[in-house]
């Protein structure tokens, strides 16, 4: 009997053979594919509020994440399997899942960080301000007021630093992708291989 890891390897292999980068599907379609390949169980009830359905949704998402981890691992893309890395990510809210390349996955990660950080900081800043208003009334001389003011100032600096770093990382990654395309256009597929021929041969 196959182990869970062997089932996972077979699933990633079969999915990569039957789907292309850019393929879009609904979570329900992905779930049906998983059920048909015996990766997860069919829910006993289709009622979105039932325990059976909630368990099914959790198992579907857990399996998607497990497939993503293996499909981007060195084991999968190494000589043993020789697979092409991919990730199954939500791309349109929670309604569409797209089979993405490593490049798209990395860009989404960085752009997501850039978009989420301001929202996260805004939420924390608002909570701190609300707490400060209460303290200002209850304990106007509290040293905690000064600590909150200092934290609010630091949050703004932190927000700017993270966004700048994420944008810099995104630019560096995109530049690396452009460089790799240039290497590939010259027939160079492994820039770490010392045996590769130079771009311009010396006389």
C-alpha cells in the first residue's frame, strides 16, 4: 500500500502532466479532482454550514498547501523527478485558483506583502489610538501614553521600511528573471555550471 508521501508525489506528478501553467479552476473543481484521485474524502453533506463540509474544505486547503510545498521543493524539480515547479494559489479572491509558475508565485508574494502591510499597520495603529484615547481620560499622566506615542511613530517607520524592502526585492527578482532570459537566449541553462561555454569565445 502506498504511503501518504507516495500518494502526494503521484498527485503532483499527475496534476503537472494534465494541467498547464496558467490553468484556472474553482475551489470546487480542484476539490473534485482531489476526491477523484483519492487525496481527500467526499463530504457527506453539501451544506456549507455542516461539519462534514467544513472538514472537507479544510482538507482541500491542507492538500493544496501540501501539493504546493512539494511542487516547489528541490526533490520535485531535482533529477529524481525532474518536475516543473508550480503553485496552486487563489488569484481572484476566494473564487479562482490558478496554477502559477515560481516567478508568478514570487511576484504575488511580494506584491501581496506590499499591499497587506499598510492594512495591517492601519489596523494596529487604530487600536493603539483607541487605547490611547481611553488612557488619556483614565490616566492622563500615565507613562504608557508616551510608550503608545512612541510605538505609533515607530509603526509608520516600520511600514515604510517593509514596503521599500519588498519593492527592492521585487525589482531584484524581476531583474534576475530578465538576466536568466538573456542567458537562455544564448543557450545557457545553468549559470552555476563552470563547464558552460562563455558568451563570447576568445580567439
